[in-house]
C-alpha cells in the first residue's frame, strides 16, 4: 500500500515558476521527477526526533527578485556580513540571487562563481554532472522536495590546480514569509585545487513561518582541498532543514566549520563520504540552543577509501528549555583498511529544563581500522567557577568565560575575521548577554 | 590603614562533618605566618573555608580583614577585599587563555571605565613571568590546561603578583615542586613582602621555610591550632617531627574528620 502524501508544492506551480525564470527544460524535468518521487518517499528519521510532528509546509511561492549591480542597494541585513575588501560575493534575497561579484583575477583563472540557476544555463555540462550526486533526490521526502523547489543558490567551480587564497563568500537572507527560500549550494573543486567558502544564513522582519529546505553539496576531486564555513542564525519563524554533504575522491580533503545559532527548530546533517583512498574529513560544529527550540544535529563520516581519516567535533550549549539531540555517526565500510574515524560530542547544560542527548554511533565493517568516540553532557563546573571567582571575577563573568572557553576552540578556526568576530557577538546574543 | 586579619572561633564542616573546631589567629601586614601539621589535620580546609569554597560550610566564627568579616562575602567579594588563595589544585579551564583570565581579574578590581590598558597589562605580565622564569608562551596557553604541577604553582604565584592582595594564603604551594622551582616561588613571595601584606603559609614540610622565614609558626591538629611559636618551632619540627607535640598534649590521633577504624 502506498501512502498518499499531500505535498506542500504542486507540479503546476513548479512549471509556472520555472517558466518565469526561463529555466532549461532538463532542469524543470528533473524538478518534476523529484516532486513525483517526493509523493512516495517518507520523511527523514533523525535519531530521537519525530519530524512528522513538525510543521514543514511553509515552502511559500517563488517570487522573482530584481538583481542589483551595486552593493549599496543590498538589504542592510546582508551588508553587515560582507567582509570589507571582498570581491567574490553572492547575495540571495528570498527566492533569488540579487548580487554576484567575482574578481577579474579569479575569473581569469577559470573560477566559476554564480547563482545555480545561471550556472544551470551557462555551465550545463558541469551542473548536470554533479547536481544531486552528494545529496540524492531519492533519499527522503525532504531531499526530493528540495530538488523540486530550490531557487537561487550558488555554484562554485575551481579548475584543476587552482589554489585560491582568499575566501569566497555568500549571504542568504529571508525576510518575506510568502517567498520560497530554498537555496542549493554546489561546490566542485577540481583535481588538486584549493578553496575556502564561507556563508551566512539570516532572517529579519518575518511576519510568518518560513521553511528553509537547504542542501549543500561539495564535490572534491582528486587531491582537492575545500574549507567550508557556514553560520546559520535564523529567527524563530524559520524552521531550518539543512543537509550538507561532501564527496571526496582520492586524497581530497574537506574541513567543515559550522555555527548553528538559529532561534528556530533545526535539523542539520553535515556528512562526508570518504570515497577515495587517503581522504581526510574534519568537521567542527558549535551550537547554542535557547528558548523552546527543538534541535537535531548530526555529523557523519562514511569511510569507503583506504587510509581515510575523519574527525568530528561538536560542542553545544543548551539553555532555557532548548531540546537537542546531537549525533555523531562514524561508518567504516568493509575494505576501508587503515581508516581512522574519531568523534567527540560535548554538551554544556545551562538550565535544568534544557535537554542535550549526545549519541556517538560507530558502525564498523572492517577489522583493520581505528575508531574512537567521546561524548559528555555536563553543567558548568562549580570548581572552575569558584577558581575564577577567587580572583575577583563575578559569578556571571566567570560562567561567561567558561562558556566561551567551551566554544573558543572552534570559533578560533573560522577563516574570516569578520565572521569570527560576528560569531562571537551572535554567541553573546544567544547566551542572553 | 595597616592590614589586620583576625580569625576568631572559626568552625567549618564538609558534608556535615566538622573539620575546623574553632580557629583563632591574628595576623598583621608585614607578617608571615606558617601553619604546619601532619596530613588530615584541617590545614587546607582552613584555606578553603577562608576563600569560600562551595563545599565547605562555615558554622561559627568570623574572619575580619580590616574590620570587615570576609565570611559574610561572596567569593569574588573576598578577592576584591584583598584575600588571595594560591590553591593546592588549581582548576584547568580550556578555552580561556591565561592572559584573558588575568586581565578579567585585574579589571574586576579596577571597575568599568577604568580598565587596564593592553600595553600596560602585557608589560606587567611579561615582567612578572620573567621573574618567575616562566616561558612567555604560557600567557597564551589555556588556563592551567596541560600545565605540570610546578607550572601550575608558578602560575598561582604569577596571579598573586599581578593582583596585589593584602592577605595571601599559600596552600601547600611547595608540594610537587623541585628545588629550583621552590627557590623561584619563594623569591616571588619574598619580593612581595611588604608592610601592607600578610602571608599565611600552609605546609606540612619545613623545607619551604628554609627559603621564606616565618615570623610565627602554628601547628594544627584535630582541627585546631594546638601550638604556636616563632621560627624556632619550625626548626624543632624539622628535627623532631610532630610526635613530641602529640605526647605533650596527650593526642593519639591528630587527624580530623577521617573515617575511624573500628
């Protein structure tokens, strides 16, 4: 028996919106197939979270946006994130990208940095080849709906042997609750290239619910190194479903740096598939929960390649009545000899009404490997508070120092100074200071 | 005002067990008092109770610093009033650098709007660290994290030097120190000696007192000060141990709050 699901997006709308954007036929066709698939797929099942009880209907409608060539005309809420001197920038405002800038220097090197809609037209071969290879349409209903409904987004391609020193940046803003907000990020790092990409997700002035159904795909070909930093700080009107996935070919390397600073309910799944030999994946996540947020954060590393290595490191602070499930999944497949997978999840609880479950999961199908995990859930250590207070520091400041200290090792890794200092401020706000 | 620190009838317990059974002690600025005694006699409890460790409950008595009872104050207020405890087991705090921590502590004293300038702070910290023969990189290391026993003790003395307290309590500062480190720590203390500052040095070895000469020596047993004297008392303890005091006072078990064997 098949379950008849009433989908929040309809085929007629998908067609209409695609026409409005002047989209290529192959892409619209893919969207319609995805939508059809969505009807027969189930919701994802993150550990200990019942998504069927969440309201996941606020997809809104596609609304076209006017592009601008001037940074001055960008919404104020995005401007504050733009690093001074950045010449490689994409800004998405609700359903579409409004601003794209790529320096001459990078252009000359063959770098492509544009919204994904444009890329699907102008770089069809590349996009067709990679879109949907890391996060598959058929994984679950949420991914299928994403592939039916995504708009705007980013396509970043770094050619073979090109090593970029400066980070490329993107900002995604939702401020219209009736507009679809579902960007797709596709990063393709060709053989032996190197790139850092940083983005921010923000909301402001919403008068209704928004669902962010976002997907990030990173394809790192042989020997490529990708550093990916992202900070999500949506307001409580936004339910954030984010699936991030990297595929690593031989000797490729990904570093994820993720700041989960939303005020709304969030499912975030940050995963690496270590397909090639000698691959390396490093994931550092910080999260703060407050209010009555429901949060489910998963980091995942799946080892196929020999001598592949993964490190996952999550630190979360839970205050007020925030409920969080924090999963670390290390999977080592048969044949991935000499693989090494390590993970740590640490949760600091600031309130008796908050919940933080840390679930380290090791799934090992190969003998010749190393794997390790550590998980802890604890309160602020009263001995540490006493020690700091014994030097004259007030209780509030002592606790603040300890909480910051708990998060500091990850904040220090953020590759953009502006983002680092901003994140510190966001941390302060989330901690109610 | 010349510093005057007076402990009167101090009783304290941990988890309902009384450890301090009435401590009396008077200390003036410029004086060094040594509190000696075998293990388990309540010496470290005295230090912790004075500083306000959350596990210890003061049940009776007072400890006044220039007329103000510090036992009525919060831990941070005691520190701001001029009390400093160099701890036997300082906490390790990851993510907080030594210099950020010290600057917060100094600024807590100076108050908002009167914060120490970064340059002045760095200069002070560097010069104090040099005096203690500490590796300058320790300024940027996380507070006590991965420090050896000796490094932690030096770091306690560094804090003492930078916070300029009126009453310094050193709790077993000599334990785990090799002879060079002992000399350096003792030099740090001796340099800090002045008319406005009193020192209460808790130790169960006499050897620290070869480097720091006490004006008064007190022996603790069973949660009380059972004998006081001058430097000659420390010398006698070095030579003869504690048994003669136990005999003199008719004490068989000098410890306090330990589980009694049946």
